[in-house]
């Protein structure tokens, strides 16, 4: 059974990671008879216990927790799943990175480089067939953006043939970190170079999704009350963000992506198939996640047609990119539970005509099935889209960066860090511009091919 290792970095990464492991343990308990070998994500003790209260005593998550401000990790270690995490696999500090990519990447990245690499090697040595690294972090702050991308670079150097899947929270204009445009630009440059697949999401989109479905949540509050959480979010204010629900959306997306590794199935897809089918060029590896249902405490008696339509709509994307305004380089539809092959194929055929694919991959759908459903639903859907329309939010990131960079605002905080130079900003900006142009060139290729077809018909 192939194994995967999680690396959770910063406040965002550790909170989302905690929710993922909470759900993964519950799924393991519910479907324990279907799991031949749970070692793909857990290290199992020799004398496992059966009771739910002591399940974390017999399972250890294949996870490394990293944060330069230890409050979130401390809360995890005081929570109900504290024994699920190996305390020898924690890297923490007390001062934090001050929302500064340079501090996280240059200072703490250098300070903890040897310790982190040793942890990665030890964790990898405990695997018989290491399949993938999952890195979860934010690009807006200092630890997630700086140290998080340093970690991706270290993993690339130490394990060049093992895929690195990165779930990255991109900043939005609502974020309260004033330096987030700098942090995101510098971090994104590292992800372009060292990640194999990047799954972007942003707080603005997640917040809108949560408020949109808040009425459904209130009507199903009796189901939500049964869920236990270690974190609490203040959602009483008008602009307050429901962080718990936002974390749930992302963690459920990761849960559905990894179910093919955690449960057996004849139509399961391999992690390597995602990389092979969805990233035709090394740098064009940004996969937009879209989920249906959004929340698992709403009415889940949806028809497959509704789920597929929702997955192709912007309202269910974790990172909003209008699919119809660009071309698709690839599209993966990952189904869980009671969804038949005939329903899937009919919906793919129905929706294929609404999308534009690159001319050399006009049937670019990758379909996967996992018979084991989500713990709170009969069926669910995760769609991953590699689309050229991501150039629009990337271009917005560039514009937000330039607004500050032209005025040199807050620049001195970065440049005073050792080994940090102005060339870091210039090269990162060049990387982003090149990425945008590369995605746009896919649209140009598609338009030329369409013109050629019209000329032949005429």
C-alpha cells in the first residue's frame, strides 16, 4: 500500500490539517472492515485498541507539524486527538514570522533546514512505498508563505521523484495582512518551481460559500451540533469569517482526493495519474478544486445531474475561475459513493459541450470512482480543473503587488532580512508574468486551431 506524508505549516495549514485527520479517523472507524491496510496515512501500533476514545493511541498520523508561533499546535496537543500526532515530529518556535516571507524563508528556513530535512528523511524511512507529500499552508502570512515554500524546495531537493501536492491559501483583498501581496508573489514563485500540483483556494471565496449556505446550515443545525471541533470561530459580526466551516470545506476536499489511496476499489485513480493527466507542462500545474456538496450537514439527497452541474459552477469552486472564459488543459472528476458509471458518462457528455479544451486534449476528462462514501453523505464529487482562466486571479495578484511595490511600501521590512535582496522581488514578478503568459498562450493555440477548422469548412 503506497504511503503519503502530510506537512502542515503555519496557523492555516495546521488548522486545516487537524480537521482532515479528525475526519480521516472517523472514516477509518466507520469503514474499518473495508480497509485492508491503514498504513497509507497512519502508522499503526502493534496492539491496536478498538474504542473510539483511545483510537489515537493505536494510530499515529504520518504528519509533520510546523509553526513558528506555537499557539495552534499547542491547542492541537491539548485536543481530543492529541495522541494522534507524534511529538517528535513537531517544529515550533515562539516569535513567529511577523507576516514577512523573508523571515520565514530566509531566517527560519535556514535555522531549521537541517532539522526539517532529518524529519522528512525519518518519516520517509518509515514508509515502504512513499507515494506523495501533501503540504498545506497559506501564502498571505509569514510562516506559511516563507517557511512553507522553503519546505517545498527542500522536499524537491531531497525527494525529486516523489510528487509534492500543495494546498495553498491565496490572499484576497479582504485579508488583514497588509504585506500579503509581497508574501504571495514571493511564495508563488517557489511553487511554480518546486511543486508538482498546486490546489489553490482563498478566504474570500470560502467566506462567500459559507454565508451562501448559512441558511441551509441553520436548518440542519441538529446535525452540525453532533460535530466536535477544537477551534472556535466568532461569527457574530457582519464581516466575521466562519473559519471552522472554511476549514471544513478544504479538509473535505483533501479527504475526497485521498480516499482513493485510503480505500480499495477497482476504478480508483493513483496520485501519479493526477500529475500525469492534469499537468501537461511542468509549470502549468494549478488545479482548481470544485466540490459538491459544499457542506455535508445539508440535504444530501441530490441527483447526480445536480452535483455535476454544481461542480462546474463558480459557486462551488474553492478558487474562483470562470471555466467558460478559458480553455481546459485537463479536468479530473473524482466521485465517491453511490454514483453510477452511466450517470457519470452522461453528465460528462452533457457538460463537455459547455467547455473548451486545448485542441490536443479535447476529451481531457479523467474519471475516478471510490465506492466508499463520505461519512456524512451517500455520494459526493470533487472536480479538479487546470484552466487558462486562472490567469485572471494571477493577474490580480500581480496588480496588487505592483500597487505597493511602486511606492516601495513596507519594502524595508523584507530587505533588512539577511540574504534578502530586491532581485528576489524582480525575479518573482518575472516568474508570475511568465506563468500568466504561458496560460494565455493555451488560449491562443485553441483560437488558432478553431480558425483553421473554420477555414477548412469554408
